C-alpha cells in the first residue's frame, strides 16, 4: 500500500523529477518485496507456524540466551534461516528507500525525487512514513531472526525482555544510519539487476532448501 502514496504523490505535481521518483519507487518496491516475502516464507517453513510469539519462543535459550537458535535448528540445518536473514536485511533496506538503494530520491539526478515539490507538513509526513517503515522492518527482523525479547537474565528478570527487544531494534536502526554514511548509491540498472537476477533466485532457492529440510528431517 505504501507504493500508492509515493506514486500518486510524485505524479500529482506534474513535475518530471517527482514523476520519475514515483515510478522508480514503484518498480523498486515491487522488485524487492518479492525477495523480502520469500525470505520470510523460508523462516515460516522452518518454524512450522505463523505465530510470531511461537517463532520467538523457538529461538529461546541458545548460547546463553542471547544469540538465537535460528528457529530450533543447529548446525547445517540453520542454513536456510541464515540465508533468509541476509536476503531480508538487503531487501528491507531497498524496500524503505535507504542508501545504497535510495534511487527514488537521488539528489544528484532527481533533485529530491517524489517529494521534490513538497514542503512543511506534507514533506514531514513523507519522512515520518519512511522512518515508521524502517521501524516496522526492524521489529520484524528482531522477531523472526534475532530471538525477539529473549536475552541474558530475562528468565530471572522478565522486565528485561522489552529492553532486549528495543536494543535489537535500535541495532537495526543504527545499521541504517551507518550504511547511509558508508556506502555509495547504486546505479538504477544495477539496482534492478541485483533484485531480479541475484536476490530473487537466491530467495527462491532458499525456499526450496527450507522445504526440503522440512520434509526430510522434521
């Protein structure tokens, strides 16, 4: 649904920069949402449930309660979850239009992309939506891959659960800011080629691998 706001917002001002930013954003989101969804499917296959609470509980207790078990598996059986984590992380950065995937608002090419003509509260709403999106994917990553609220001493001190959860979420937000100040921006053709020719085949292979492990060993 987030695509509609950006596309319509870019088209509405009858500016070539805004329109190009909106079109880029729609193509980018559709491309990387496929890999993002498939990475989550691999984790759900491994966990055998859609309940996020159960998925967190399956990761409890490994490595002193801090590093998750990658959904009850250890050794080579954890490979699909590790691959899914890498795919999810890259796709989430692209999905939220952050560096190095911020082509819809590339300042060097499109001035500011889909929000070129916006100012004041409307401009703030675009940025608030982007940061809320970053929080959402960070919370999901923490729940699916980093053990959620599990951590050292949580069993004895339950109030530490929310503290560990927020610490893991802020780790992902720190990663966003760190990448913004570190990595250069992709070209648009590199962005699309990477999404369709690398991430999507890797995500499809990972789903098949997770399903095969589930059928043979569960």
